[in-house]
């Protein structure tokens, strides 16, 4: 676990007993022991758009759909910045009604990976935009050249029509 740089958590939802290792705190900028961990504290760190995720996964576990959790959430660090966390765990204890009592899992800070993926996606979008602009420019240039050539051809035909006799010009205008 230390070699993988993982934060470890163990939470008893019924009693509130919990455990987190030092890395769990350090990845969020805290000194181990600086704050007291509770499930409510964890929920308070969640980004507003991610607040629903833990409850949803616990419902899935209690509904028998899975005994594991694997969610990505953003947790606010001590400095106020959000860290993207891969939260993986497993229900290890249930009550007689099938409600989850105890969950154990790990947190991995994947902020750098997410930032890198965002840069890759942005670069791909910018590349596609450049290619679209190049194609549009090529089409515009091609159409422009076609229009210039057509105008020159029409002017040439008009000059030839002007040189026809009145009878020939009349026949040309009627399409004969």
C-alpha cells in the first residue's frame, strides 16, 4: 500500500468508528492527526457535483448489485484546491437486514492523470479545429478559383456573343 502511494480508509457506518492511514491525509495536504476523520468530514470535502456518488454506490451495494465500490470523486484539500480521487473499496460487513455496516478501501490521487488527459483531449480538439480550418480554407480557395475562372469564361462568351451578327446573337439567346 505504501509503495502504491494509496490512502487507506476503513469505515463502520453504524458505529462511526474509522481508520485512515497517513497517506490519506497527506494527499489532501493535511498533517496526519491534524483533523479527526469521520464520514461526515469526508462528505464535507466532496465537490458539490460529486456529493451524490457515495450514497448511490452504498445503495447499489445494499441492493445486492455489487459488494464493491469504484468511484471517482473530487475532494477539497486543505488549500482549497480539489484533488481527483479514485475511490475503491468493498463492503466487508453487513447487518441482518443486508445494510452495509463496514466498508474498507483505498484512495488514489489521480489528479495528474486527469490533468494530462484533459491536455491530450484539448490538444486533439485544437488539432481537429486546425484541420477543419485548413479544409475550409482549401474549399474556400478552390471555390474562389472556380468562380474567377467561371467569370472569365462568361466574359469570354459575352465577348464572342457581342461579335455575332444580330441574327446569330438572337439565335444564341434563344438557345438554338
